C-alpha cells in the first residue's frame, strides 16, 4: 500500500467522522435501518446521516439480496457516486447468497460486481451490529485501509467482465443529453 | 479599514453560523430524545465535502455555483453587525442594495442547478422561486412601512433610530410577519419544501457532489447570516457586538425549535398561508403606520 501524504491523512480523518449514506433498499435488511436512524440507536451521533442522492453520498448500503435487475441499478448508482466512496454489504445474502443461494435470479457474491469495504454477517443484522460496522468502517477509513474505490479503478476490467457476464450489458444511458 | 471590517464580517459569519447549525442539530436531537452529533459536526461535514473528487455538469453549472457563492459573500460583507462601529460600508448598507445583491446569489443558484439538467433540480428551483414569491411580498410590505416610518433605508441609521425602543415593540405586527417570512427565507421546517429530501431528492442540490456541495454549503452559511442579521438589525435594534451575537443566537434557536416540531407544507399550502394571514397583517401594519398608530 502507498504511503499517504499528510493532506490525505487529514482528509481521511474528516471523511471518517462524517459519513453520508445512501441506503438503496434492495432486500429485507433495510427494515433494521429505521431503528438505527431514530431515537433508540441514534446513528447521527457518529456523524452518519442519510442523504437523498448518490451524488452527495459517501457510502452505499446494499441491504440484502440482489437480483440481476437491481444489480444493474446498484452498479449505475455506485458509478454515480463521487470518490472516495465506500460500500457496506448487509446480511449474509451479500456474502454468499444467504438463503437465496440457489435462486435463478439473484447473484451470490456482491464482491464480484462492486468492491465491498465492510460486510455485516447475520440474517438480518441487528442495529447493534450495524453500529459496530459503522465504527469499524470509520476505523478503516481513518487508517486509509478502506480503498474499495481505488480497487474498482485499478481492476475495472475485471469488475466489468463480471458485470457483463451476469447482466449481458452494462451501459449508463444519459437520457438528458441524448 | 472597511476592507478589514468586511473580512471580519465574513469570518464571524462563517464560524458563527456553522457552529450554530451544529447546535441546531444538537437541539433537534435533544427534542427527539437522542444524543445527537457534536456541535462541530458541520465543520467536519464541510471540510469532508471539500475534500472529495466531484463531477461537473458543464460550465453553466460551475458558473452558477460560483455566482451563488459570490453573491452571498458580497451581501454578507456589507451587512452591519449591530452598530455603526461594525458597519463595513456605512454609505452603502442600504436595504435595497442588500436585497438586490442578495438576489444575485439566489439567481446564480437557480441557474447553476437548472444547468445540471436533472428534473428534480428544476422542480426544486421552481419551488424555491415560488416560495420566494410567497415570503417576499409580506416581508417587503413590512419593510416599506418601516422605511416610511423612519424615513431612511440605511440599516445603521435604522439601528440608531431604534435607541428609544425596538422596532419589534414599536410595530409588533410587522415584527411577527417579518419573523414568519424569516422562517421561509431560512427554509426552516414548515417551509422547507424546496429541499424536501423525501419527495424530490433534496431538490436543487440533487446533482451536487463533493466540492460543489461544500461551496453551496458555504453560500448557505452566508445567506443565513444575512437573513438573521437583517432581522436583528431592523427589528431587535442591533446593539453592541456582544448584544448583537446574543440576539442572533436567540432568533436562530427560536427558529430551530419551532421548525423541529412541525411537519412540512405542500407548495400550494405554503403560498396560501403566506398570502393569507401574514399578508393581511402586513397590510394592517402598513395602515397603522400611515395613520400614526404605533406604540
Ligand atoms: S440476509 Fe436474510 S434478512 Fe438479509 S436480505 Fe438476505 S434473507 Fe433477507
């Protein structure tokens, strides 16, 4: 791993304390997010705040199983986010397929398609586990180890190949300028 | 000397409003029985946003963001902070100058955000401009009656003429209407229709990434400073620098507390509201001023 300059270290410590998240609710795990956000568990005290669009967001939460139709949207969403960006894979469905491992329409391993920085095991993970994961991600960002966005750039060919193998085509349409 | 004072204005505005925004998040959290983020959270958010690698959406977008920031900066520079001692440009702190300069920032934002080509941004901008139509009408009528009453539009002269008693006490109706308009200017809760994150994906800001978000956040900080300072100077009688800060904080906290217990209006409810009671009260206030029935 490359040494970080002093500016990158300062920037990383800011990034670790202010995480704007985009929760693209794909699966049942999204049900655990409302209690995490509201008064009981209050994730805003860690500087984690929900954002409305991918452009503003820093992390993408993949909350559960992904079928091939949603995977395409997830990839578009991920590519619209500004660097540095991080991904949290939520629940066992993103790790190895979970209980949908033999379904014809879902993907099994998220890491083939977008780089994942932190996984949360469990079906579904409780809010405590989610807060734990956020703290772990903050620690990783502070140390400069959360480098999924760099991996995606460096191994873009490999990720693209995997995406095309499952989806047939991956092409972001620019409807406004066409 | 004036240049130093203007720079001092900007420094005060930046640190004061950013920490107050953090405190507002804390207050809101306490009202909802949460712990809430630390008061310096907004500084972290801002510097993080400035450290990201953003996307541009063409030169109109870039230019619009810069124009918005420039307009807000220029307005914040000429605002008097409580008395003639803290007035950077005593000859040009006219109310009309401030209103015109302030519109530059708002129009720059509208142009840049529509230039991003996202339909949510266009909807957000149209909502923001409709809302401006809503609150500016009662506000300007109240301000006209204030200017007619004191026979001057210069803010620091208005402050001096309020030595005898705050304008809020001289014309209470006008003060109340101005505060309701202030809530709309700040985009606080019943009137935050233009950013409505749940319905139109934060409206004008939908395509803003990284540094653009940071720049517009700075613009927002200076706009808040201008809006609240105008209220404090014109209705609460300014005062020495310390008193000015106290009044600023009180007005802000009041606005935050009101906003944290209210839901959001729809766009046509907002317009009906502003052009109903506040507009009527503004006209009544103007009538009282014309007849000389002030306290
Ligand atoms: S891991 Fe369990 S809770 Fe999460 S999406 Fe899969 S089946 Fe649902």
